[in-house]
């Protein structure tokens, strides 16, 4: 089967800084793919290119067999690409439920009343039932992360892009989030997850890629990739002969 999402020879630079150097990367249907790499490696830029907020200098983005390289972000969202952000960005003055309704109606292209049942379902799925009527700005970090995930899911994605959702959480909170992402993955949504909390990533993903200086330096089974001498030295700072 063709991949659900593919980056083909993607290039991007900001001035003299190369953040994507002819990247070829494909995500299979129902796959969970992890991405790690040092700060500045180009990870979040790749998400911007996938979601439409960053335009590549060269190359193509292909979704479900169609070239979407020049499509606007809202068009991509309605096709089925959703993303979360490293720092959650809810509408702080709205309630949790209202945030979901906005995401589902505008991101998914449906009427407000039509999306209510799905939004109620997502409150349960993401552990937010007791906070449905709270203002989003009053939530704890873990609940803001849950809301960020729920809002992305409310758009009805086929592909979910997760950007460092485990950052800043306690071990207990991180474990709960891993369970939630595992359930999302088992529901049939394809996932690309950027994360610095590597043990959380390895618990969910099928395949791991490593970005460095805009290029891929490792790809394959997660634990094998992490043990690679090049990855240990570049990403973890462990000398290759250690």
C-alpha cells in the first residue's frame, strides 16, 4: 500500500542554516513513527512543512497519494492532517468543551451541533470529563496536554503530528499520556511523534528516525536505532567507543 504521508526530497533552509536537506520519509497507514534529534535538527520545521505553515524550498509533500505541497493549512486539516504543539495553545477564555467544539466544527468542516457527540466522546477518551466546563486557561500542564491532543483528534485526523507532548511531565503523568497515545494509535490513526523523552517514544512507536543538521542519520527499529554509535554520539553525547 502507498504511504498515507510522504516527504519527497524535501529541502528547507533559513539563511545559511539548512534544516532539511533532501529528506525522504514515508509514514505507512496505521503506523506510529518517532522522530528524535538535537535541538535545531529540523524536527519541528518538518511538522510545519507537513501541516502547511512552512513552505519547502524544494521537494513534495504527498498525502493519501495527492500532492499537497501548496495547499493551505486549513485545507490539509480538513483532509485529515492534525498536529499538536510543544506548548499547548488552547483558547484560554473558553471552556474545555468549547475548545473541542471549535476544533471539530472549524477544523473538521462540520456544524456545531453535529460535532457535540464526538466532543463528548473525546472528553472521556482523553480524561477530561470532570474539566469539561472549566476555562482552558485554568488547567494544569497535564490537562492542557490532554486538551491539546483532544483538540487535534476533534478534527477527525487520519494523521496526527505530536510535538514533544511529554515534555515537562512527571513520570506518572508521562505514563498516563503514553497510554492515551497508545489508545489513539490502536484506533487506526497514523502518528508521527517528535519527542525528547525517549522512553515514552519507544513504548509506542514502530519505527524511529533520527534527524541531525537537516538530514537523517538513523532509521529503523527503535531500540536498535538508539544503540547506534552515531546516534549515541550525536544525540546523547556518548563517545562512539564508550
